[in-house]
C-alpha cells in the first residue's frame, strides 16, 4: 500500500466512510439478532428460574441505563454553559428508553422486556460515545481534563466492539448452509465400469465426494472488508479529527454525529423488529 498512488488511497478513504456506516448497521442487526435469540432461548426453557433470570437481567440493565444517564447529565451539561445540543441528545435517549419499554409491553406486540432493556443500555452507551467524541475545547465536554485517557479508552472499547462483531458475524455466517460445491456433479472417471472394491476403497470413495460447506466465503470477506474500513475511520477520526483535536483518536464532530446516527438507526430497527410482525402478519420475520 505504500507504493499505491495517492488517488487510489483517497478513493479508498471516500468509500470507507460509507463502508464504515454499513458495518455499524451490521453491528446493530447482529445485536438485535442476539438479544431476540437470547430472550427466545430463555423463554423456551419454560421454567420459573429462567423467567426470574429474565427479570433480573432486565432490571440490572435498566438500573445501569438510568445511572449512566445521570452521569451523562453531570459530565456533559455543566452549569453556566449553554449545552442545549448535549441536553437534546441525553433527553432524546431517555425518551427512546421509555418508548422501547412501552412498545415491547404493548398487548398487541409480541415483545419482551429483556431485549428492550439491552437495547436501551446500548443506546445510552452510543450517546456517551458520541458526547465523549466532542472536541476537547468544547465547553460542554466535561471530560476535557481527561482527554488522553478518554481517547485511549474509547479507542480500545471501539476496537473491542469491532472484533466481537466480526467474530460473531463469522459465526452467524456459519449457519447459512450455502452450498459452494455440487455434491451430485459427476467426477472424473465416473463413466468407467464399476469394479469390486474393498471396504478401504469404499472409505476413500466417501472422502472424495464433494461436501457442501456451512458458511459463505463472500459474506465472510465482506464483513472483514467493512470492519477494516471501520477500523481505519476509527483510528483517523473519520479523516477529520486530527485537524480539529490534535493527535487524539476518534475525536471531532463527525465522530459525534456518526454515533448519534447509529443510535437512531438502532432505535428504528428495534422498533421495526417489534412492529413489523404485527403490521404484516402474513410475512415471516
């Protein structure tokens, strides 16, 4: 890559912004799939212990969500400053938390409190991630005194989330049962007359038969390509933060709006996953 012309690198930078956004959506879809599967797995056990476990985990998530929200008010809406934008982000996040619970518990919606609580906590984290990415000289960013530690922590957490998403997506791709080879296709020498063979020959014949793989090569490499784009944008602050905040990683207004847009996308997709089966009962979701 050091010998590639700058024009190609600039082109890759441009498409990486879109690829990174797509990878963030993949993360959201994987999270929704995980929490719904988690809830269905525990409910399917149909035992009192697992119902209590659902309730305990949901309560813990909500306690963490509201405690975290209180810290957001303390850190990012300091007194004596006009922090209307930060206040809007935090309050809108809390509104989404209540909307999730109301929609999930509606009698006509086949929802549950566990997914709602987990998505609420994740949206609160996205709000924090966005606010902490504000420029360090912004008066409403109360973390400016710990800029280096926050930048390193945000980077580490972001990379950890990326790694977990890539690993989980690869595992999910393993259940696709995509057939990349044709087991019924004739092989070389198939037209030759059959001769008596021993048991060992039979075992060798079984090993020679083409078998379908249980994952998709294209999906596997697509996920890794998008993840590399997202990692590049995370390290460069979406290609603009270096000029705004020195050498801090993932700091700047583009990073802020990417996190907030991801939160809105998460909220929209989660609500749609609850409402869609009710609106279109003839379709399978």
